[in-house]
């Protein structure tokens, strides 16, 4: 399966899972967020298909693998992305 085919499959899964995928211009990295109780994956228009696929896979709900039929290749990709360490954010307040 090519990266573009994988990306199409992930976009389809996201759409059926209630995740909004948007491609936007700007100076940002692709990633997932929750906006007004809706899951949203923002993809930079300049992002490669590999980066876009990774962002969508990481933005899918955790239970998507349990409740949907997903092609084995796509399932393996989602599981591999989920196994990667998620970025941790730290807020430092200085007085």
C-alpha cells in the first residue's frame, strides 16, 4: 500500500469516527486537538503525506481499533503510531 493510499484510508476512518481533518496554511506542525468538544486534526498544507498520515493516526480515538473493521496494514500503522511516545507539555510558572 502506498503512502497516499494509506492517507486516504486514514482520512476515511477519521471521517467515520467523527474526527475533522483540515488542511491549513501556516507556520505550524501538524497535529490533533480538541476544539469545542470535537476532535480536530490540523495538517499543514506543506506537510508530506507521511507526516499527514502520522498526524491523523495519532488523532484517532483510542477505541477506533476495537469498533471498526480496518485493513491489517492500516491497523498496524495506527498501532505503531499509538506506541510512539506522545509529546508531553510542561507549563512553567515563574514568580
